[in-house]
């Protein structure tokens, strides 16, 4: 009864390993380490006191995936592995289609050959495109404006087709809003390489002096302070949602064998509200200047959480203060991310 966690050495995956181990599951991680450090899993072991099996492998290597599924007698997969940078996806789209779409296809083929038919998949609120109404419900029309988003949509469709072909498959498609924060121990957290694309890691690097100032991408949106509004969710709440989804899939109590559900808080915060909250948590000033809008950004994006509450009996419990405090704790304890200990 082992759960295979692909991309388990990455940001969300490593927190998910903690949650699954603490809930008593056996896990095996498959990661090609393209955006991860082995230290993250050493830290997972330190938090949980459990042994973490890592297989350094690529999900596109179907025969290797079959060996691993058989060797560990896996019964379910939580699938995080993939590339995730929107800007990069417009520069190297083929790498995105290969890692994300081909990778998931090979992984599913391996699972089919091994009789493993349960998967949780990391999708994204990006599949809703420019919101036609808010808060976003799961039946909001989907569209994508960049290759990264298109890979998520294609994978969602692939999963629905596989589910329709054979009722014994079970899929939980989890659409994440904006995951932030870190484990409260400060032992695992987000460790972006190079210049961060996302707001929270950028703010933390201004707070700790690594970057001069934050560029606020647009202050002329139709929002109360003119800056973009997002639904930030603490990574611990997010991975608890995975645990619940795993239980619901396993029990067969889901209304269908392929569901898509939002994982967000339902609250929206603007860029300037995030800056102020982080200033309070870190007791540092965050210098910023207003820059032009970033291409492809929407004004507002936040979740309707009713379906998640009903289906998963789950709801995010941590607030903005917790998100900022835990992020700052992680950064202070690991000023150079996982390299700090190297
Ligand atoms: P991450 O980059 O930290 O984790 C992804 C992991 O997958 C990394 O450890 C990487 O080394 C591994 N990986 C990549 N390609 C692989 C391959 N072909 N074979 C094996 N391993 C491979 O990213 P994250 O933030 O933890 O995101 C996890 C998942 O959640 C991704 O699928 C991402 O698209 C999705 N997601 C993330 C966010 C976010 O804001 N972080 C939002 C929505 C959805
Ligand atoms: C949040 C807000 C920016 C950086 C992206 C992907 C999505 C998902 C999560 C992965 C926006 C503003 C940001 C900066 C800024 N990713 N901002 N200055 O764009 O909601 O979502 O990450 O799987 O698919 O699209 O998140 O953190 O990049 O931006 O002003 O330096 O912060 O304009 O309003 P986003 P983000």
C-alpha cells in the first residue's frame, strides 16, 4: 500500500511527503531532480522520523516507472512532477509538452500496465483563463493563454478520457490557486532557482536583501488599490487537501471517477496587501516600485471553495499572517535555501 509521489522532492511535493508520512502512509518519491535538492527529503525524514525512499528517475522513462510501481507495490500516485514556469513555457514550449504531457502519458501507461489506477494530479487555477465571473467555480469555462496552462488543460482532458474508458480508474484533479508558505519547522520550503517568477519568493528576497526592490506589475487594474488580486493558500493546507482527496478516491465515495476541485481559500489579497502583510511578519521594509502590467496577468482570481468543502470535507485554515510568518521563518533559517547546508 505505497503511494508513489512524483516530483516529491520539489516545493509542494516535499510538504506532501510530510503530510502523507504523518498520516501513516508508506511513500516512494520519483524525481529527476531537475528543480529540486535531495536535502529537501533529508529534511522530510528529520520532521517525520520516517525513512523516505527516493528513486532518481524521470516520469518519461516508462519502463523504469513500471519497475518502481512493481518494486514498491504502489497502489496510488500523487503526481506533482512537471515544469511550472509560465514565462519559460513560452520560450521552450516543446520541453513543457514533453515533460508535462508526454511525461503524464508515459506515467499513465506505466500505471495501466501495472494495474495502478488511482491518481491525484496537480492542476492549476490558470486553466480558468481570464475569469468571466468570480469566485471561480469548477464549472467555469476553461481556456489557456500560455503553453504551461495548455499542458495542464491537455492533461486534464487526457485523464477524463482515460476515466471514461474504464470505470476502475480514479482521478482527482486538484486546481491549485497560489500556494505559498512553508512547514512551520522551517526545515522545508520553497527554494526557487534564479530570479523568482512568483510574488511571494520575490518579496522574501527583497526582505532579506538579496534583491533591491519589488516591481509591482500594474496598479491600474479594476481592484480597490489597482494591483492584482490572488487567492494565496498555505502549502500545508494545500497538502492536507491532497490527503483528503486521496482518502476520498480510495473510499470510492466521489460522485464520479474523475473529479476536478479547487484548492484555494476563497479570499483574495492584492499585491500591496501582500507587501504590507510581509512587512508586518518580517519587521522589514519591502521596497517596491510600480511597473507595467505583466503580459497574460488577470486582474483578479479567487476560488469558490464550496465543492471542496462538500467533496473533501476540507477547508483551508491558515490565514495570511501564518503564510507570511512561516515563509519568513523558512527564509531566515535557510538564507540560501537548501544550499545553506551544503
Ligand atoms: P517544483 O518545481 O518545486 O516541483 C516539481 C518537481 O518535479 C521538482 O522536484 C522537479 O525536479 C520534478 N520534475 C520535473 N520534471 C520531472 C520529470 N520529467 N520527471 C521526474 N521529476 C520531474 O514545483 P511545485 O511548485 O512543487 O509544483 C508541483 C506541481 O504543482 C507542478 O505540477 C506544478 O505545475 C503544479 N502547480 C504549482 C503551482 C505553484 O504555484 N507552485 C500552482 C499550480 C500548480
Ligand atoms: C501574483 C500577483 C502579479 C511578481 C502563477 C501562474 C499560475 C501558478 C501560480 C504555477 C500578480 C504580481 C508577481 C512580481 C508582481 N503557477 N507580481 N511582481 O501569476 O497568479 O500565477 O503562479 O503552477 O499558473 O500563472 O502568481 O505569484 O506570479 O503573481 O507584482 O515580481 O503578483 O502581477 O498580480 P500568478 P504570481
